C-alpha cells in the first residue's frame, strides 16, 4: 500500500478527509452509549480503581466473566490517560482505527485483485456509512472489524510471501486473531475459517505430493498465538469464579444465574427479524408482553395462541420467567418444533440471516424499527431509505463482483469466513444486523473488484515467482 499511496497521494488524502468527515458527523450527531457500553465502562473503571475485573454492586465490586477483557482493556487505557468515563475520546480513537481498517481493506484488495481495485476499496470503505456509524458507538464492532480484516490480510501475506519459511505474517495473524477473540467470543469463527482453509490447502498439497511443511508451520503459529491469551483468562475464571470458561457465557449470565432456556428456545421457533427482537425479546424482564406485538408465525392455531396468551399473562404478573414458567415455554417450543421441524431448523435461520444482511442498518439511529410503516418524520424516513438502498447496492455490487471479477487464489478463505459466520448467526435467536458487520470488508473487496478486475495483476504475477500455494 505504501507504493500505491505514493503514486496518488492526493486521492488518498481527499478520501481520508471524506472518511474523517463522515465519521465526525456520526460522532457528534449520533453518539451511541448503549446498556452494553456502560457494562464495558463499569468493568474498566473497577479494573482501574479496585484491581477487580468486575461489576459494581450496592456494597461491593463483584468479579465477573460476562464480557471478554478486550474492550474493557481498551476503555481502561483511555480512562487511565484521559480520565474516567471519557467515552468521547474512545470514539475518536475508534475513528482512527476505522481509517486503519480502510487501509487494511485496500491492502487486502491489492493482494487479491489489483492496485486499481485497492483504490476503489479504500474509497468504498471510507464512505461506508455502516462502518462509520459504529465508530460512534461504545461497542466492540469497530475494533473487531479492524482485527478481523488485519488477520485475514496477514494470512494472505503469509500464503503469498516469497520466503515460505518467514513466520512474521503468521505471527501477525495470530496476534490479530487473538485480539478479535478477546473482543468478542464469536471472533473464534475467524480462527475456525482460517483453520478450515489451511486444512483444505494442506489436503490438496498432500494429494499433489507437494511440500506441506510451510502450511503446517503457519497454521500452528496462528493457532498457538491466537489461543495463548485465553489461558490466563481461563485460569482466572477457574480460580476466581470457580467456572471453566475460556470465552464468555452465551447469554452473558453470571455463575448460578438462572437462564430461561425454554423461553429462548420458544422465541427461536418464530423469531425472524430485528423488530421482534426489539419489541419482544429485549423487552422480556423489563415490560409486559402483548400478543399483538407478535408476528402471526408465533401461533400455529387459535388453541396455541390462547395457550401462549396464558403463559404471557403469567409472565406479566411478575415480569419474570420463573423456572416453572420456563418449563411451560420449553414444552410449547418442543411442540412447535415437532409440528414444523423445517421451519425451526431451516427456514427461520435463513430468514434471520437474510434480515441481518438486508435490513437498513439503522439500529443505532433514532429511527423507527418498523421502518416500512413510514410513520417517522420525513427526514428520518429519507435517511432510512438511503441507508437501506446503500446496503443493497454494496451487497449487489459484491455479488456481481464475485461473478464477474478475477481474483488471485485464496479468495476462498474470505468466502469461507462469510459463509461460516452467516451460518452461525442463523443459529442465534437475536438477529442483530451488527453481527454481519465483520463480513463487510469482504463485501467491499468484492464490490471493488468490478473496478479493478480489467487491469488485473496479482502480486504473484507481478513478482514473476511461483509462490507456495500458487496455482
């Protein structure tokens, strides 16, 4: 990328100014402090002030493991330098991290497509409103996307490096992957995608009776470095909380806390979109639930609707799902799954995946969740439509680029990651559009290939060298 920037510095300076300007609009106009933000911030403050990785209670700080230490460590570093609860400084730093993400996406595009496409990728990333939006949120997404694309870039560098014995790309990949995992538990999907791809590459080279030592070496370095930071975290949880937890609990629950698994499974028998998540799932334990807010697919018959209303009426009395009530929801869920197994295991996961990919990404903005009703003010309706169309254009350009573009080998690694992550997200009952944001660098790369594939020259061809793994 250094050579590309030197050849056209004006383009990159102007694109960077545009990127900063867009992110400043979100930072000053739509800063987002969510309940999760305050959880991260509380852990960071207690870590600094009391030396305890925990949450504040009425009388004392209680150790916790409901969040991995990556983002609290980032906030703790900010608070230590700039003062407690200086969240806006964290957002400014995230803005610069996201500019770095744009450069890494461009570098990855240069390796897999061409230098011309790299410039297009930088511009698409710089002007991407969805990446920009999350820089203004005190959440893990901006850092997670950065380390995800950085890890992939290191993998491609490791596969294409002239000296196959060089270990620095794999070390960098391991460190970036470790950071992604320490930020979010689903960062482990990145390591899984890398492992799957290297395994396929290894099998292919064994069949061709080619050298496999460099593939094994790179995979082992990545695996070891990625998992090494989890050892002290696991030991701490075992020692302090007496639980073997190497990541974080699926439902962010404390030890011995009751999790309404029956209720959650029942929700998965009909949950397909963000609206139901916002109006029903997140409202559980905080407000009453009315069947009028439920989609028609939540009931298979009038009898079942009546049974559901009775269960919700029991919940509404206390705003709590007790173990007994949870068992009743579990039975209802089992009956629904038995009645329509394909709906539960195939169609609803596909609908959740589609909703996460295609919905206008407005969850951090003051816009109506039911955007299609157009009940909001005209300016917000217009913003919703612009964001929705922009999302569709990015995805459509990526699909067209995938069909028409020419790529260096190893693009399959990126596709494996997107497919693996999308499949995993389909198994969740909470379809949040932000969960697909880690895949957006791949979307941008594929879309940029429409510009750069015509003058395609991969790094492999430019060097006039056959590299390990090159076709």
